C-alpha cells in the first residue's frame, strides 16, 4: 500500500509540490484553507483558484481538516505563507508528534519576531521537531510541466535530508543536499528582494554593468545576512 504524506497549504506551490509527491507514488493528503479549493480538487481534480491549468493526480486527496491531513503521516510538507504559518501551526499543534518529520517549504521571515519558519514550528509545538528545509529557484508552473528543476534539501540531520531527497528525486527534479538549513532559509527569503531590485533596474533602462553590479553585490550581502543569522555565507551561492 502506498505511503501517505501530508501537504499543508493548497496554494500554487503546495499544489504543484503535491503533484510531484503523487507522481512519486505517494498518497497526498492536501490540506486546503478554503473549502471551495478542496471541493474543486475533489470533484474536478483542478485547483481553479491557484493552479487552474493543471489536471491533478488522483492520488491527491483534499481536506479542510488538519486532523485528517496529519493522521498517520510521518512526513508533513508545510507550504503556508509565513504571515499565516503561526496561526495554522497553532491549530495543528494537537496533532503534532515527535515522530513526524516537518518538511518546510515556506519562504520568508516572520515580520514581528524575525524568526525563520523552523524556529516558529519548534516554538509553537513546544518540542524539538524533526525538520528538513526545501528551497530554491523553483516555480509552480514549471514544476507542473515537469521542467528540469533543481532545489536544495537542507537539514542538520544528514540522514534525514538524504531520505527526503531520495523521496523527491526523479528524472526532472534534482535535489541537492545541504547541512545549512539557516543559510537556505535566508537565501529563499531574501532572493526576491534582489530579484525585484534587478527588475526595477531593468525597467528603468539600466545596462548590463549595473545589473551585474546589483547581482554580484546583492548575493554578497545576502551571504552576510546568512552569516548573521547563524548560517554559512557560501550556502547562498548554491
């Protein structure tokens, strides 16, 4: 019988990542915040609100119940926007166990506390959760199309990172392992600031010299932030 895994968050990225897991042979319990999203996926196998152009694998089972989503699952893939992650985790708290592995795909830093998602998980649950971080230059629409994609799978537990990487690895999806989850989170959180800056510069008509300057120094500064938070500067270049 196929193993069940949970995906918490049915936005574009959570839905796309569910298709990868389903393709790998897992039964995916996809927790949806919105009832209409769960209803559409159950009836039509389409997430019309967030990913309307994709027919979803029938191994993706939607639910609006965190209890149902987490029940019996060892691996929990958390894909909630950071500004909502604490409130969702508060509701999931009573179903969390030390045996679960929480795979964190949220990108960002909590605005009021400056905490990273793994720190929020430990704080809300009140115990040291087994955690793996996934982050990289990944887009939902490309993953759905099975475009060649690389990502970083990071954990302080090398065996756990390797296990999750093996779960996801296929002919179009290539996980690279890291022992620096902090650096990976910082890179995932701050890269969009750099991307927006470069986009603004392009729109303003600045030439390649200026773009190269922004990219090179921007990466360097993200590395400094990584080091400040306790990560490694060199992680950012991966």
